[in-house]
């Protein structure tokens, strides 16, 4: 077809930004047929598109629905490419445990953050909602996670976030994990008050924050 | 100890070093807007020291300072609070009755004697309805012999000084001390209002025998001194169920006066909605009716041939003008109406007829609705580049719509409105699904609440808070929490009736609906 590899990757990226699920799948098939490295096609093609979508979100150009549709397009491509990733190229992903704090069942924001982090190459383990502070710690230890991420939409449940940090301190394992928090009523100031390592006000910023926390 | 002077309020306080200006203001009872509860994120508690501006919640007092607040002293006078609402006709049969036996007058509550008064006082028999809103209080004195409202007054709920939104207030009252503070400031305010109102009506507070508390569930917990903590934690359970009486000893009425609490539907659907159901007689209508109270929490009831389902959605404070760059409450200076004419010129209306200083909820919905209608804001909520209009200019590199040179709407503001209207719309969609109804099957939409009263149907449809199928079916029914509360006061039979109605309402918790996220996301667009 006379399309160079770079041109194909760039089209894949555009398909994600433009929320074109079918096109993304079709171009990913093309990448497989052309014998390109699947890991590279995700990294330099699809994921680049998602990065761009995140920037548009930051600029106010895109909103939640657009971001979700971009993610759908990304995942349509990833599904096709995944089986072709050579095992030696599967780099070890940083693990994050994420959940909504005990007492709170509002999880739309958390789900969006999870989606963005997964698309940015993190291995995200979702603990769900109404998660007791002790469970955050147990699961983080079990999974050998790098970051514990806690979300809350209700002022009335925010104190539970501090409890997670207290438990880590009591167990003497505070230094083994980074703790990051977010959600409607949460602020940078509150994060500082409870001694959290990271705070993000939206889903796209969460990627940047997570990268900084793991030193990427 | 450094001293702080609030110049406009002419109040002074000595504080320990490091106290914030906000804390000092709260101690003095000075109201500063704090929708973010002192987190330093919303910017609404701006104050002036010298020629510099600071956030009161972030500014520590380390030396003697003089602070200028935005002048709020007239807010209670100019704030638009609606006290009347649609009501049902009812036979006069109050809980309280009086009988003169030739010597003394016996006061009855139902069939039991509450107390006696010397002489013949049977002609003087009054009751009060109170709508305890998160933001506003409305108190009305009703003549129980004639059924007529004599006087009424509204003002800001003084609890907002301590914590502005419902959840912050629940949080504040989660310990004994906080609960006491909030209950006491409320009772002080009610007593003050009862005092001025009875003076105005030329009646004695001793002749007021019953108070009906209408309000949302959290406010009723605080008013009755009941721990609200469980309301703020899943599974969000109310500690009181209403349909009950409390003594009114702390209130400045007859020593044997009582408080009646109408039935409460759930943690987030309170007695104010029960009052609304009563005022609208939803349980008796043959039609399909959607009743919505639009506010920080959008509470709604769907009635299909008398069967009712209720839910509430977290719309957030955007409709009160909070979390919006130029947002403000509906007081003097707020743009409350806005429209774009066919020739592209704009018209707007400012409360008090003054220079525009901000935008209140109804103005926000009008501006957004008109910009959507004109295609300046696209379906996805973004300022498009295809169409332009006077006022659409760049500010700090981003597109902004200027109503005046100082008052404008940003892209982020539009996003906040999308979240708020998306929450209400997804609540509507969920209720319709639950009752197996199509949108076109709804015969009437009743919008209640003081905020709702200032909205117009066109804007609600343009922004998609309501679906297009509702066009021409919207009525604004006013403060039904108040009018329904009065109905409870005037006819005791409603109390047993509504206890049944409330217990039979299907209560829907949106968080437990697996499809809610999909519905919510689909409801965000215009």
C-alpha cells in the first residue's frame, strides 16, 4: 500500500484521538499483517493518540465522554495487537492499587483514572468502591504495588484516606508505597495535611503524577 | 495576641497567632462563602487587606490586620428566596385545637390535652411552618383558625457559616460538639425570626402551639440534634423516619408547644419532598408526573397513576453559582436572565438593576442554553470554532464568552454545568427506566424549589437537563416544601395519609444501578 511504518503509526494515533474504534482495529490489523512489532505499534501508535486525547482533555477541548470513546478506540486496537507482543518485549509494568474509600460508592471518577493509567502503561488493580483502609494496605502488600491510589467524592469519607497512611505507618511500611489521592472535595492542601505523596485534580494529570511517583 | 478588625462589619477579635481569617470570621458570625469548606480551591472567600486580595481560609493572622469583606450585609434582604408554592385545597382540621370551658382554655394536640391557659384564648391559635433548606430558612406563621398565612420571612441558614454544603455540614456535626453548635445557631435564628414575625403579626409567641419542620433529611437531623454521621457513609441511612413529634422547649413558642416532623423518605430524599408530594397531590393523580426539586441535590419523584418512585442525584453546587468562575448567589448584581436575539444582539437582566457582578444559577443555565441553541457551544460542550458571536473572545489563550467586560463564562464553567445537569438528567432517565416509562408518556413536569422557580423551560431543554419530549409540559410550582408543610399543619389527616404514601414509595439508590455510569456519561452532552 506504500504506507510507511511511521505513517501507519500516525494514522493509528489519529484514529484514537478521533474516537474511531473500527478504524483503530483496522489499522492495528494492518500493523500485524505488515509484520511490525506489536509492542511498538501500541507504544508509538495507539498510546500516542491517547496521550494527545489527554492533552485535549486538559485544555478543555475534550470531556469525559470523548475521553471514554478515545479509550474504546485504543482498546479495540490493543485487543488485536496484544497476542502478538513478544514476551521479551513485555516490560514489567508498575503496579497501582486503586479504589474508592470506605463509606463512599461514587466511582465514576475512579474508573476514569483507572482507564487513563492503564492506557499509559500501568498495571492497575481495581479494589472497587466502599473499600476499608486496611484492605488498601493488605492488597498493596499482596500485589507488591508501587502506588496506592484513593478516591473520595464525599467530604464525610475523606478521613478514611488518612487512616490508610496511619496503618502504613503503624506497620512500619510507609516507605514501601507511594500514596496518592483525588476526588471532588479533595485538594492539594488536604493531601499535604494527611501526608500523601501525590494529588491530582483530574484523570489526565493523574498519569503525570503516577509517572513522577515511580520515577519514570 | 494579634487583633483582626472586620471593617465593614465593625467587629474586632483577638486571636491566637496563626488563626485563619476564616476561623476568625466564623467566631464572629460573619458569613463568608466557603463552598470548598476552606480547602483553598474555590476562591469564593476572597477578602481585601490593604490593596491586596487574599483567601480568608488560607490567610493566617500573625499581626494586627484590618480586613475588608465583600459587602454581604444586605444579602438577606436582596437574596431571592421564594416562600410561596402551589398547594392543595384542604379542609381545616388542625392537630391543635382549643376549648374554653367558661373559666380556662384547654389546648389539645389531637385528643390529648397539652395544657391550659387562664381565660378565653380560644380565638388565638397559631402554628408555624419552617422550611429548613441547606442554604435558606423560610418561616411562616399560620392562623390555625382561618388557615391563612399571616406573615413570613426568609434568610440564609446560619449553619452555612460553619460548613456550606450538606456533606461538609454532616462532617462538621459528626461529633457531639459540632452537632450542638449547628443545632444551636439554627434554633437561635428560628427564635429570632419567630420573635420578629409575631411582633409584625401582633400576636403573642405564647399562642403558637405547633411547628412543622420541612427540610432535607440532613437538615432535620441537625435541627433535632440527631447524629447525622450515618447519612454520609454508605449505605446512607436516615436515623429518623419522621411522622413523629418532638417537644419544642428550646423554641420561643408556647411552653407546651410541639414540633411535628413529616415523614422522611430516605437519607437524601427528605420531608421537604414529602411536603412537595402532598402539595402536588402526586399520589392521587391519574396522570404520569415527574416532580423535581433542582438544587445541590436534585431530588425527584416519578408518579404513575399514583404509584411513586423517588431518587436523588448529586448535582453539586454549580446551580448555586458555586464552582463557577463568575458564579454567585441570586443576589444584587447577578445576571439572572439572558437571551440572544435573532440579529445576534444579547439581552440580559441583572438582579436589583445594578451593574452585573456575577452570574447566578438561572443566568448560568440561560447563557449556556442560548449558546448551545446558537451552536456556539457544540453538542460535546465545547466552544466551537465554526460559529462566532460578539462576546466570544480569548482570555489567557482560551475561549471565553463575555456577558459584560467583567462577567464571563469559561470552558471549564461549561464543564461544571454539564456535570450538574448530567446528574439530574441521569436521575430522570434512571427513574423512567425503573418504572418502565417512555419519555413521551410523562404528562407533566413539576419543578419545585426556590431555585427552580427562576428557571425557564427553554433553557432547561436547550442544555438537555430535560429531554426534548418534555417541551410544553413544564410547570414551576414554587416552594412546595413550605406550602406542603402548611397543609400538614392545617389538616392532621394528611399525617397518617403521608406516612403510608412515604412508606410505599419505591426508593432508588442510583449508586446501586450498574448502568448508572453509562447513563451519566450519555447525559453529559447537549
